[in-house]
C-alpha cells in the first residue's frame, strides 16, 4: 500500500522530498551493481489523472496521430525549419499543445509542485493534485540522438494500420525474424533514415513496448527554466514503473484547499508562471493579477472611508 503524504505547506513538501532523496541515495549505495537511479518529478493538477501522454487520452488522437503531425507541418513549416529530428518537432508541437507521445517531467521538484497546484481545468479546482516521483535507472535515460528514441519518435509518422502491424509482429516474432519481415518495418526505417541516413537495417523490436526518459536538447527556453525532460512512449500507453526504491510507494497528495497558498509560497522562491513560462503572455497575465489585487484593495479602502463619512453625517444630524 502506498504511503500517502498530504501537502498543505511548501515546507512540508521540501521535507518529504529531502527524505525521498536520502532514500534514493541510500538505495544507490546498497545496489551499486544494478546501476544508479535518478529522481525526476511530474506535477498533476488532478490526482485522478493517469501517467499517460496526451496522444493516448483520446482514441481520435492516437488513431489520427499521423494526420496531426503532418497537418501541423503543412500549416506552419517555418516553425520547424531548424528542427533536424522528429523528436525536436514533437517537442515543439508539445510546447504549443498538440497531443504527442511525449510526457513532460522535471528534475526540479518545486517545478512539479507548481504544476500540481495550477488548475487549468474547472474540474481540477475541486480536486487534490499530485506530485509523482520517478526513480529512473540510468540505462533508461537516453540522449536526444539515441537510436531507441528515434524508433519511438518516428512512430508518429506511421498510419494507424501500420502501427497495428508493428504491434502484432513484435509480439509474435524474434528480433531476427522481425527484421527479416520487411513489410513490418520498411516504412519506419524509411522515416528514421531521413534523420539518420546510416541507421542499420536492424530494429530492436522490444523498443516498441518501452518507455524512455529523454534528455532533449536545451534549445527551448521552457525546457531550460523548467529543468525539463520528456518521457517518450512507444506502444505502451500508461507508465507503470520507476516508482521510488523503498518498500512502500510514495504518494504525494497536494491538498485542494491549499493550492493557492502553496503557489504564493512558491512565488517567494521565484517559482511562478512568469519565470517558468518566460514570454510576454505570461508576464502580462501575472501583472494583471498583481495589480488587480492592488486595485481591489484601493477600492475597498475607498468604500470603507465613504461609509464612515456617511455614518458621521447621519450621526451629526441626530
């Protein structure tokens, strides 16, 4: 059974993260032969959300992944002119809100806490949030130019029937037999070789059912300021591994009634919308909120002084 922590203050959250970090370091010392694990975090505004990328959250998205990817490129080619890999294109599309097979995570737990407290949907305002802690083996952490990452990212360029064939064949065949069946992987190889001309004619079909943590190139301001990484999903749609290393899973619940106060506390350490989304839109939004509060206080003070003057006049007439 998961050990639950209900967070109402920033200080409590920091203490729990300190404990989890110590547990992870101790586990790395005891199991150094198995390879070290690194901690990453994801903040979810609604505790009921699954750890799955947006492309899998609606059947219409995954069935039309190919069309989604191609249509954005057709409509806005200049936006992607400097991107040399499919992963870079997916990261940019994710940035603009397109459903992809990427899931954002961060190395900074305070950034994850911010997103767990930020309610973008009305139904989440009355729900507890959650900070998910991931303890990921170093072998599962890939760089942006990894062959495994190229295989998974280029799945978006296949139509749904082609992905169905891959799924069926990779479960039925060995690696050697899979690569002999050219009809199963020719289209994928063609797409991979657009970015890697010397990619060998041997796909590790086990990658299709994997999920990898990806260190993307820091060519995006948000990735830099949010200490961001991605999880890239193959044909497996929900994350069910990489929980913290102790005997009980940690479940960090963000109290729904405390989200506003926690956001105020985070702002004092420069974790706020303006710093995490460094663009004109976020700056203006934060300025509006700041001066709206000040204007509200001035209006209240004026109202109070007006009421006091009226009361004095009434009392003076009696």
